[in-house]
């Protein structure tokens, strides 16, 4: 009986059509040389066959592959193109069930619940997984939100998206980008240029997100008008930031004194988001991280929210997730050896 059940599971299949039949959308779904379909096959361990808009999926995860393909086909209606990162994100969403499922209109594409969506000028940005949805909900409902977790979980990207949305809806008058100028174990020496040019290398991830959401020219104009402001953490002392959306990135590289100084800059009508990964501190040996410090005692404070991410929330290349998990296992084994 067990052998028959296993054989039935292996031979399970799904046959379906993607409607409306649109060759341009089907080509976008499949990708150059069917690279998108091949990634779905590889990640889910299924076999895909296609004739026109009719698909046949064979394998134990055929139903999951069908859902992923339907979601990606819906996405082609708004984007017109699908690339490998889009396929990867769709697969990650399938692999990480959400406690707040998306809804499908009777005759329309798949849409996310309002709490998991951020609207920016260049489209919609949708949360992937329950932790990202909780993070967005916290940002929208609290004056101060901490996003803590490994690289690649979308902490900074989603914070920038919320800042852009707040600026577009006139809930704030400016965006302030803050980051401690700490080298990642290297001595970069003197950097030429004015203040903005000196700190640019440290803020590149946030700039990249802004360019994607607003466009290069528009970001340049907003920076010129000081609507988007670059502020090294060391230059924040003495300021009071009203009606601003403030993002402190790489907060694990702050000292407790710097963190207190930053948090006391928040003015009326402002929102602040603090992001960081406590496992990647670039502070000198023996220095306590300001981010790790506040986790212990700020959680009960009214108006403050914490969102914690783990390796399962990583939305970059699948290899990044495996690397983070390997590091976590390595350090966990070291801790165990130390205790023994």
C-alpha cells in the first residue's frame, strides 16, 4: 500500500489553461529560452510541458507550481515582463504561507490585502510573507519601528517604499536618510567631495531603492530641493525633525549613545524606521551595538514596534538564504561547544 501511495504522489499532475490567451504575456511568463519555467521546474522538482496557453505540470508539487504560474501570469498584465527575480519572489511567497492570504477577484488578477501593499509612483510593492506584512503594518501604525534581521529580508527596501508613499500622500514633507559611517572592516581613508558625496557610498542601498521607485531624475531634483536629505548620524545631534520620514539604516553599527541621540531627534508628525542586522556589526571589538541594546528595554514602550526577520524571509538569490542558515548553524554549534 505504501508503494502505491508513493507512486500516486510522484505521478500527480495538473492540467490548466492561462486565460486570456495572449502570446505576448505568455512569452513574458516563459522568459528567454523558457528560463522562468526552468527555474520553477528546478525549485519545485516538477516537469513542465506547454502547448500555447495550455500547461501540464507533473510531480509531487504540481498544484504549487500551478499557483506560482497563475500568479506570474497575472503579474504580466501590469508589468508586461517577468524576470528571474520575479519568479524567485513568487516561489518564496509560495514556500512561506502567509497568515493573511491574498484574495482573487471573480474576474480579475490576484491582489494583496491593503495592509501588505505600498503604493509608489512606479507601481505597487507587495509584502512577501507574514513577517514583511507585519513590518509594513507596524510602520503604518507606529511612530517608531525597528526592523531586525539578516541581509536580504527587505527591511531597508520596504522602509524606503513607505517613506516614498508618505511623501507622495503628503503625510510628511521630507525624507531623511541616516546611516552611521562605519567601514565594514576596511580602512577607506579620506573621501573627496562635499558632505553628500562623502556619505554617498554608505547610503547606496537606499539610493538604489529610491531610483527604482521614483526614477533617477526625480530623486536628483528632490535631493537638490532638500526634500530628500542625506544626514550622517554624527551630524544629527541638536536637530529636531518634524513632519519627516526618517530611516536609520545599518543601525547595528551605532553605539548605545548614538542610538539614544538619534531616537531623541524624532519630532512632531514624524515617523522613524530603524533597520539592522545584529549579527553583522562592524563596530570595534568590545563595543556594544546600540541596536542590540535597545531591543532589551524598548519593546514595552507605547508607540514603538519591533519586527524580527529570519533566514526564511530572505528574498534575494536562494544561495543567500542557504549561506545565512549555514552561518546560523555554525555559530549555534560554537555556542554549544562553549557551554560544554
